[in-house]
């Protein structure tokens, strides 16, 4: 019986000793380090990168560098940091050596990333094609009633608002004052008058 009690006592002491050892080692494993630094472009000596997203891998912790590329974030020694920014490739960093006083300052350099886009061919319109396309534009007579993909938007008339200062004619009237459009419009009107006169049998008027 005494022998069994001795074995039980030894087992209890071993368990308590293991817990005490783990309690002493736990703070060292979760040692918090204040990690600060400045982020630079790798292809430049003094070009700092602002607003870099810095996050701890596999966690929700993170921060963003300021306008001068400076950052500061508390991390654990076992953490891995991921730096990401528009126009630069992602950069991963983790501590490899012991950190004295739980503080460290490093300069981080990120490599620019080049994006290759597919080529685009641009063709210009000839003068005649441009004139034809311009004349075929459909412009509403009432400029204030024009709505772009919107429903139930009240017009200025419905809101009883005054028209904008300086606008006294509609866009269609303004277009008619452009020389080649005005000439085309005058020819069209003259043609209609000629057709009417020929139909009525009167004298054909001259075009001014």
C-alpha cells in the first residue's frame, strides 16, 4: 500500500512540475515585440512607399504605413508579416534573430511589379464620317427633361427651379448655329419650300 502511495505522489509531483515549466516558458513564446520601420522601393534609394498594407499572416492583426512610408506594429516573435501595395509585389518578413529590449527598427524594400496589358488599335474617323455621325446624333429638344438611366427623378420644372444662369437656348438650337449644320438645315428648308411651291404652282423662291 505504501509503495502505491509513493508512485501516486511521484506522478502528482511530475504533473505539477511540467505545468510549472510550461508556465515559465509560455511568456517567452508569446513575447511581444514592437516592430517599426520605413518602407522603400527597391529600385530607388530614397523613394518611400506610402499607405502600404501590413498584416500578420493567418490573423486579423495589421496596420498601414503613413504618407512617409513609416509603420509600427506589435507582433509576436513567431509572426510572419505580409507587405502589399498597389504597383508592388507582396513581401513576406519574419524575425530570425533574438530581439533585444523587445524593440526592432528595419527598412523594408519592396520590388515594383510591372503589369503587361494587351495592345489596343485606335482608328480615327474621316471628316465625312465624323460629320455624318455628328449629324445623326439625337439630342432632346428640352435639355432639362433629359435623364440618364434614371427613373422618378423630378425635372427642374417639377421642382419649380429656375433654369441655369446663362443657358437661354436648348442644345439642339445651339447646334443649329454651327456653320455646316446651319447650311444643311437651310438647304433642307429650301427644298421643302420648293416642293410646296411646285405643288401649289407658285413661283420658286430664291435661296439666301
